[in-house]
């Protein structure tokens, strides 16, 4: 996904350096998202948890491989960036 200027500003506001944005944006292309063991799209994840929570999770998994976020109904969305992202 291509980040908007608002996305970039949010990521910087939550502690990411501008130099980190390209890696986070790249990770959005390869991240595997699951909810209740079933794959979901980035669009679906954003609909469920909101764009800022999605970006927050992406900023973590782009550097630490995994992240998870809770939906309002207490379900978990798992974010996993594959090992091949770093090779």
C-alpha cells in the first residue's frame, strides 16, 4: 500500500524516523494478515481496527516480524512479515 502524507505524519508521530518509512511501506506488500486463523486483506484489517492501529502494527512487524492487534469485538488480527523480507 502507498502511504499518504497523513500516514507518514502518524508513523513519525508514534516514534518512527523518516528513514524507516520505506521499509514499513515495503512490508505492507508482503505482510500476512490472519484473523481466527484465516487470511484477511489489508483493507479488511483497516476496516476492523482502523488505519492508525494498522499502521502501528505495520511499524512493529516491519522490524520485529510480528505484531497483533485486537478488534473491538476482542478478536485478534495477527501480522507476520515472512523471513524472505530480510534476505
